[in-house]
C-alpha cells in the first residue's frame, strides 16, 4: 500500500535550497531548509537530519516526502550534508568519528540561535542518521530535546554490518565498498562554484579502503566502543522514539535501548526492511510522519498529544506465511508491551534431542555436522534495503539450507504459539578445529514442508566468552555455548512445526572460517529457548501512511534488479550474483541527472573455504549542463588461512577525462576470524 500524498499543510512554507552552516574551524556545511513563511514572527523548533548522502540529488526525492510535512506543521526542517559529502566542505575520514559529532553539536547550537528557531531542536534519521542521532544525543547539546532514530545500532561492534557474533559479515565489504565509492563524489559546481574541482581532488586523495581498517579490528576494542552508546546509556537524556523493522538488519538495537535508556522512551517495530515506516515494505506501512509529529509536538512544543500514554513498545507480530524472497505485505497484527523487558514474556525450553525438539530431554547422543561451504544460499540479505524495487532480498525456502544442517523438528503444534524477543540456543559441543563458526536458524515449517525462516544467529566460537578477548577452541574438548538469535515477533499456526537448524557455514552472509570444521553436538543436554508471549487483546492502531508531495523525477534509464545463483559442475564453484541498477533519473527541480549501478559477486567452492571470493563494482554518475562526473569503484576480498587479501581500485572522470586513478592491495592478518 502506497502512502497518500498530502498537499495541503497548516502553514505555508518556503524552502532555502542552500544554507551554509559555519564550523569553528572555517569549514562550511551545506543545508537544505524548509520552514514556515512566518517563522521569524512565530519561531519554531528545528528538526535536523544529518547524513553523508547528498541532499541536492541522491536523497532529494526521499527528503521531499518527509521534511515538508513536518515543516508545514510548524517546524524548521534541516537536511544537512556531513563534512566532506555532497556540497559540504572538508573531508570525512571514516564513519562516526568524533569530528562528525563535534560538527553536529555546533550545527545544533547554530540552528537554535536562528531568529526563526524557538531554541529547541530535534534530530532524526535512518541508518547513519539514526546512528548519529543517538551518538549526538549522548553529547547532550543543550538545545537537543528529542530524537527519532530509525534502523540504527547502539553497539558498533556486536550489531552493525561489520561483525555478527564475532564472525565477519560480507556486508563489511558490501557497505565498505559503497562508502569507498561515494566518498569520491564531487560537490556540485552550481553550489560550490569554481572551487568544486579542487574540493573534488581533495576528497579523492583522502579516500582509502575503509573496509581494510575495519578488518584490522576483529575484536570489540576502543575503535568500536567509540560511538557505541551502549557503553553509557545514561549519557542520553533526549526523549527517544526508537524505530525498527523485522526485515532490517538493525531491529535488535531497538530492544536494547528500550531496556538500557533511562530517559523518556518508546519504540515501534514493524515488518519493514531498511526504509522509513511510511514507505514501509513489506507492509503494512504506517503513518510515521503523524507519529513523529506527535513526538515532536510533545517534546519540542510542550503539547499534550497523547503520545506518552502509548505503550512503551508497539510491535507487529508476523503470522505464518509461505517462504518468499519478497512480500508486498506481511500478514499479522499490532500488539504492545507496557515495559521492556516485559514481565509477561515466558522462557519456554525445548530439548534438542537426537530425534527432534521436545519438552523433555532425551538420551545424550553425539551428532556431528560439517556443512558444505554453500550452506546459506537461501539466507537472503543481512539487511533488506532494495525492497521498494521488488528485490528478492528476503530468505527463501529454507529446505535447501536445512539439507546442509543438523535439523531438529517439533511435533505439529496443537495451538497457536506466539513469541516476542530473542530465541536462544544453549549448546554443548566440541569442534575438531581451533577456529569455527556456527549458525542457528529458527524456521516455521508448514504442513506441506515449506520452511520459512523466522530468526537466526551466528557465533564465531572463539568469541563464546565475549568479544573483547576471544580464545581458540581446544579441538575435541566439549564446551558450553550460548548463541542468541535475532529478536523477532512471530505467531506459529496450529499444525505447523518449529525447526531448529544448525550449520557450520552461512554463506554469503558470513565469511567462512579458515578451515572446514566438524562440530559435534551433544543432544539431550543442549536446548533451545523461546520467548513465549501469552495472548492478550491489544488495541494498537496506526493511521494510514502519508507523505509530502515531492518534486518528482524523470527516469532516463530503466532500473534493473536481478539475483542468480549457479554452480559450475566442472569446478564445483557456486557463484551468487546480485545486480542492482537503479538506472538514471533527472530531478525536476534542479535538472540534475543521477545514476547508480552496483554489481556484487560471491564465489565459493563446496568443500574449500579458501575458494571464497567477494567482488563488487560501482558505477556512479551525475550530469547537468557541462558537468559530467563519474566514479568507478572496484573492490574484492579473498583469503588464505592466515590473511585476508583486499583489493580496491578507484577511478574518477570529468566527462571523458580521467582525473584520478588509484589501486590498493593489502594483506590483513586473520585474528581468530
């Protein structure tokens, strides 16, 4: 269901295309601002979105669907390009550095001092913008009173796209490559003027393969603790409305901040992927702008909107569905909890017995698994973000991966079973190698055998006692392991079965361990724990989604999205390819033409983790008048048992003239990864 376009707003607006916000070191940041016409006579609070994704072109259409709505209800909405991105001056050297926070603190003080601002400020954003809303709130700028982080993390090591359970995610290279490419994009000469080419050259010279830096920090050290607000939840005093989606990679953080923060807080978790809830796919989308307005009005204007009488957590409980790699809508219902952790959630233990899941433990037996390296091909993406293009990013039927795993099924359920929270595996096991990964999946198995993944978790077994000081396994020695799966809300239907599947690989989500591992699990003593939610009547309703009208675009090259997997029967190599071509589009208001294409290739053999390789290509273009910049970026990663090998190539063109070219090849020691 698409969001309804709102054309008539309570207050007339004016838009300031480019406003320069000065920093104390002389760098100027470029902002686009919407505010009521009469704001100087009737000052309004400011709402800041602060990200590195180019307010004038790449995010412009999405910005137009959000900011004018709140501005038309009496706010000054500010879309600010971070230092070194878009048209802002200076250089960005990595994500979430102290400089980024410092700039935001200065920008908030500047906004609060404007004659059109009432002196109070809110901050919101999705992904990077959600991260830094929390990080900046932890700095406590005096004017910042409320935030709405969407699709964010509070723990940069344990729950971002770099590592999961201490295992290396392929998204470390996926996102790192995109960051590598976009940091080489130029400012627009129509804004930056004659210095645009000099600024562009400075940006290009500063670009490095950021993913190499992240590879060099495989443990939870000071590098990751910086910017992880879980280190001190008490530092955040701004009222926080946290939002996540089950198809997103960041839903776990919502539950941690609810439990950890002491400031006023609420949360909403829906079925969506990595998108704002008013554009939410899978649906149902909700009136995010209306809910946000209630939050802003209460905390920035002091109005009683009723928002603080809502439950602490409003959450969408998903129903059993056939496995599909894309859903327009997920069936289910909205529910609520008054507190989190909820005292209503009951831990229900299931024994992992040699013949399946059961309420009581059976005899102790040893079951061994050495999964093929291709276990995981039905996993979908770690973070579904292209679902608006009907991209097949969600996990498919799990039976292919189940055939490469140890599988424990329950008997058919005799009644509905509803869960909310993180399922947990408590395992006794031994490994025949010192470094090994383990993946545990929970699936909903229909009477016809189709298996829909409900949740999963991954653990690098050297991190079994924590992420700061991993230690090798002693081959053959039994050890107890607790593996926490992703939070989820799901309702299993009567007649369906629970399935727990355990594998030693999860490609292409997780990079494989250096050598194949055989894991021997002790049944009878191992268990699986579900967070069972007792049924109750919930009265949670959201208004239908709305959005601002926006300026419109013309598609000048069609978008194409394709995903294929094929095995070469001669070599035994399986290649998994994701082609995402957003095409090219021209923005009506500015005449800027923007293009984006990404090609990702994962290759691995059935038996040898040394065959793993990950290749990515980016082609980024801009155009107007005589301005024709283009960025070509190619990155790759492979590995030996002792080192990762990373390769990167960046080329920049001004029309047909190549203005920059640099190639990197690095070897990074594997430290228990």
